[in-house]
C-alpha cells in the first residue's frame, strides 16, 4: 500500500523532507563508494547494480549509464506497487548515483586494494547504503520492486525471487570475470545481506 512508504509528512514517527534528502544522500554516497571498490576489483553484486557491473565488464559501457538505463522499466512497477512518493525518491536516488558513478573517478581513485578486504568493506558499505535508503522509504530500484510485484501477482515469495535473480547475476559473472572473484562477490553479498537482516526491522525502527 503506497501510504506505508511515506508521503513526506513530518510527524513524531515520519521523517521531514530534509531528513529524507540527507538520509538518501548518505545512502547514495556509500553505495557509490562500494561500487567503485567492486569495479576496481572486477567483482559483482546482486540486483541492478550487479547487472550494471556485468554490462560494464562485457561491453565497456559506463557503470552509471548502464545502472540508469536498466532501472527505467522498473519505475512503472514502482508507481503501481509503491506509490508516487517512493517512486520519486527512488528516481532521485538513481539519478544521483548515476552522476556520482560518472564523476567520482575525478576525485577518488584507488591504487591498491586487497581483494578479500575489499569484498568485506564493499559489502558493508553497500549494506549500510541500502539500509539508509530503506529507512527513508526509497530504494535504488530494480529487482526488489519486481520481486514484490511477482509476489502480488503470482504469490511467489519475494525473498526467494530476489535470491534467485541475484544467484543468476552472480553465476553470469563467470562469463566475464574469474572464479575467485565470483567467490569474493558471494562473500560480499553475504555480508551485505547480514547488514540488512540485522538492522532493517520495522519493529526496531519507528520513524518512517
């Protein structure tokens, strides 16, 4: 139900618009940093971010451009399933992340990253970034919206749908990167999901 995702009304239990904007900005910056680490190491992740990285490795298209384009078909589902407030926040977040990915190399470059440590740090950063987005009733679009739609339409469990899609993305990475990097990507995905599982609970976080 759209109203459950926030209508930008500031109350004791709702975020004010500036709080949403700040929280989303924090999330976007953290995700942008995580994706820079993934791209440097040649790793992948799940969701649309993973699809964008795969497209980048396979074709050379910019990660930010691929991320923005892949997300376009999901906005209609977001409007139908989540409502306009959620969709507009998500569109703003995706646009901001696209810009960050495009111009971040001008201000941030990595010389050396230990792959194992990079996988751990990237997973933590991505998890914290997504957590910030979720707590402000926004997302980075993509397969999460599709999973919820399929759950409503066909009664398929959203969690299982998203897991299946993410596994397909990670398996597809074998065509464009090395096995040990895919293994590190799986480790990073586990860390990411642990961050969300431990921290993203409605009964422990009241503000909307």
